[in-house]
C-alpha cells in the first residue's frame, strides 16, 4: 500500500517531479508536435511545475509524518503558484491538474480521489478535450488508482498508446509531449509515496528511437490517415498564443468569455477559481482575444507570442496582409487622454486624441474611430473603467468594416508606451501585439488628492490628503505631494526598471519634476527619466516605470 499523501510526501514529490521533468525537458521539446509544433512543451511544463514547487520552501522545517491536512494546504499553495506561473497550453493544464489534486485532498479523499479530481479538473479546463494527450494519461492514472492498481504503470501504458489516438503523433512517430511530462510527474508521485515507479521512456534523439523507447514499435504506430483522426481538430490557422491572468468574480462572465474565445481560435484552456483565472488560447486575432478578457473582468500579465506557421499552411484571413498589388489599409490610433498636454503629445505621435470625459460614451468613441477615416484602428482607452465601453465601440466599428482592436491600456503612461512602439507600416496584428506588450510592461502610478473622507486599501483618508496609487490601488496616504511621489516611485522601482515617465498635472507643485528626477538619479543610476507636461486636472502627477 502506498504511503499517505501527507506533507512529507508532497515535499518528496516536488523534488522528484522537478528532477524528472528536467531530465525529460529537451526530449519533450523535441517531440512537441501537437497542438502546435512550437517545441516548448517540456520547457513550459518544467517552468510551471518549478513555479509550483517554489510555494513549498525547502528551508521550512517539515511537519510530522502523517500530517495530511498540511499536505492538502501545500497542494493548494502549489496549485495557486502554478496558476500564476503557468506557461503555454501544457502549463495551463498542469496548473488546473494541481488544483484538482488540491481539491481532492482537501475534501479528505485518498490517492484515488486526488487523481480523479485532478483528471476531472484538467478535462473541464480544456474547451475541446482530445484523446491522446495528457488528459488521456490523467484519466488512465485515476482509473488505475480507483481499481487499486498502479497509476504510474497505467500512465505509461496510456502514453504508449497516444500515437494511435492522434494522427499528428502517428505521422511523426512520437508519443505526446504533454502526456510524457504528466507520466514523468505521476511516476515521481508514485515514488514519493514509497512505491516502485516504472521509469518513463528514456530520452531519444530521433522520432524512431522515441517510439521504440516508449514501448511503441514502428509496426504498432498506425499509418497516418488522410485527415485528422476522430476527435482531432483540424490543423490550426492561428498565429498567436495569448495568455493572461483574469480577475473576474462573475461565473456568467467566464461562460461568456469561453463563448467569445472559442470561435476565435483553438487550444482554449481556462483554469482557476475564486475570482482568479488563467486564460490560454491560440488565435489569429490577438487583439480580439484580449478584448474578450476585458469584457469579462480585469486581464493582466498579458503575454502574446507568435506561433510557428507550418510550411505551406495558409494564414487566417484576419491576419493576412494586403493582397498583392493593393495598397495597405491606412492605420490610425485613437487615444483617450485626461489633459490637453497629453492630447498634444498623442497628436505629435500621429494619434487622434479624445478627452476622457467624452470617452465614457460608446457613441463618442465610435465617432472618433470613424473620424480617422482609416480601415485599421488601434484604440487606447487609457483607463480601466473605459475598457468595456471601448470594447463595445470596437465591436460596433467592426460591423462597419473597420478593423478595430483595443489595446488594454489602464493608464495614460501605458498609452504613451504603446504609442512609442506603434509602426503603421507593420502588419496590423503585429502592431497590436507590440503595442499590447509595451503597455503591459509599463507599471503605472499616480499622485492625487482626496476629495472626501473615504476608506482605502491604505486606511481612512480625509479630504485634502495626498494619495499615492500603484496599479490603481491606494498604496499610501500622506500630506505632501513630493514625499508621496517619492514613496510611490520607491515602490514602483523596487522590482527594477529602465525608464521613469513623469506626467505633470495642471496643479503640480513648482519644482516637483526636478526634485523627483534628482531622487531617481540618486537611488537608481541606470534609470532614465522623462518629463511631460500633461496638464491633466484630476491628478498632479502620473508615473510610469518601464
């Protein structure tokens, strides 16, 4: 009988699982052909599991053996860390698998309940589950555990069968990379419980060796059919991998998000819970995938990456460039701005500026998009409260034949960062991806004045108090603008940075910019500072850190 899944076993699993994934990482990357042959499944699984294991500090004194309740808490911590650090399609599924394990352990179940909960959670997170993947291995291990058998051996058997379930694997003569990774983890878990784990298939340098070492001979690999096998999706036409964390409390919003993302592409996985979700999808239109998140809640840590396009594979119509012999569509940017100085900066950068009070109305945003006369428009809302109305305006513009994408800027400084990398001669989707990445890499802060007594995350403020905000939340309350600004800068620069942007409001104290520039120089020699006269009236100072 295996030992209980207590705290000591979880610790052993962290060490053994990390070692096993590292040993197979290069091989998993090499045989990664499904759902996209992007050669990073092993890397993504390793990084995701390592993020999970970091939630179990090695320096902490281990609790007494048999402390199964503490083992459940450790699994929950691992699941949360994996959610935050998930990489790629396989990493997102693994994070949800860990979450299912934690739920099964918390509910007092044994190993069979833990593995069944994990398999169900991973399966539910995938929009279109496919046999011959890590989901198949998860189900096989759970079945074996419920029957009193060896889940690691069952995982190995399921892994060996994957080429017969997916045409892409049969054509390449390999097992599924994600399934191999989960098999390695299950073998490590079985060993951590004190049982003899069958070794996963050894590393190989070629597809034929992979098949042989996996227990799949060349003769047992079925001939590749003319088209996809039953349950296998058609070849992807997606060009971008989009991932983000999403804060959303409304379950209905998550259902709506799935319905919006599903038609946009493939490899859709949404996992998480308790208001925090990890979203992964492969799409042709990266901007539309981000907009769907904006409609559902607050997306952040947005990551967009190009996917490899197989030779001869057609690109999607939305992602394709102009037809040969035709002029490219003229492109425009519409930026929402809180002050005339910022409006002038945006116009100098070639963008149309819309005052923030007007942008609260969908009709005004749509009119600004139309007024550009462009066939392609990037919309910068520059405020978290404007994302929903901006998404509606973009949807309305699309019905009129305008390609419109919302760049998820939550502050004017993020809009400036996006504008700085805007290139109208680049393909539209690439421009949207680049602008989105620049905005997401910019932390934003603000110094403003309280207009009334109120409760804040930093305590109770009184009318006239100076408030320092970081990423939209009140971080501190003070009495002087300069000191609060320095404290905000200290917090924003703590994780590092290369460029500080200061946008002075109409009511900024005289000499504030010079004082803050000196403060940055004194404490951060490698950080540059730029100052703009924004002349906004709602905040004496806006701050950006890139």
